[in-house]
């Protein structure tokens, strides 16, 4: 799974990697992103790729209850994403990418879990395969765009830490993922050398995201 990640993003880097359109934005760094909070998402449009804020936790257009009644939809399983009612429509026509500086995973027993941080060895942003949807609140009629990260089986390297991992795309495959005719072929484990890892502060273990600072991703002994 992927339950916490980071986005300390540069508009210039994203524009280079994803050919963004639109006016440049100052993007506030985020070091402890949790589900249901706002994230930055790259999605295709007729004019080109745009960067838009969305809720992390997908709400399908047909959902009639309040968002608080949604099950956990911040991750979608690669093996079933094309068939599950919650995700299949978005998989067919609303695929996107969530740029991430890195993500967290935990090892150990409940109550004494050790947080690990994972990022690209060369410092490049990760392109996480994702889906997006638009939903309207049945009471206020407010529109909410939301997204989910697709996760699949871990590669051999990652299995030391967890049996699941986000689907990490090569930036050269982003267009094929978002607009291509055969996206399922890209839902595969990352290459064995795609990530690096180190142990980080147990402050990440706290419930909520009150702590959100660069020290969270620094290695600890």
C-alpha cells in the first residue's frame, strides 16, 4: 500500500518531465501527506497536461453519500482496478499521474513500527500511476476532484519492507499511461534499482499530519 508520501515539487522540473501547460505556480512543499488531504495531480486535457489539486481518496461520480462515508480509496489494486466498480470507469478514461518526491512504509510490530523513506536514487521525482474522478456533493452541489494511487505486488528489492508498492512509471511512459489504448501493460513492478531507502524519524508514526517539515525525511541512525 501507499498511505503517506511527500511532494516537494518544482514547477520547472514538472514542466520538463510532463510538458505542463498553464501558468507556473508556487508549490508549497509537503513532507507528510495523508489520505483525504489535498495533493497535486497531473492529468491530460485536450490542450496538454495540467497540474491540479485534488483530494487524495477517490470518490466516483455515482457516489451518493457524504465523503466521510467512503471506504478507503486512497489506493487501488493493480490486479483488480479494471474490474472494481469503484475504479473501473476511471481506469478506462481518467488516468493520471501523481508526482511524488518519495513515500513512507513501515516495518516491525504494531506499537513499535519503524518508518522507512523511499525515493529515487538520482533525486528525480517519482511518477506514480493514478486515477482521478469528479464528484458532486449531493447537498451543496460542490464539485470535488479526487485521485487514488495504484499499488501492485512489490518487486524483489521492496519485499524486504512490504509486499506491496506503488506502480512507478518511467516518465517516458506517462503519456502512454494517461492516454494510451493499453494501460494495463504498464501496471508492473518497478525495476529493482528504482528506489533507495533509509530509516526516518518516528514522528511520522503519529496519527494525523501535524508534523510536516523537511526533517521528517532525514536519515536517522
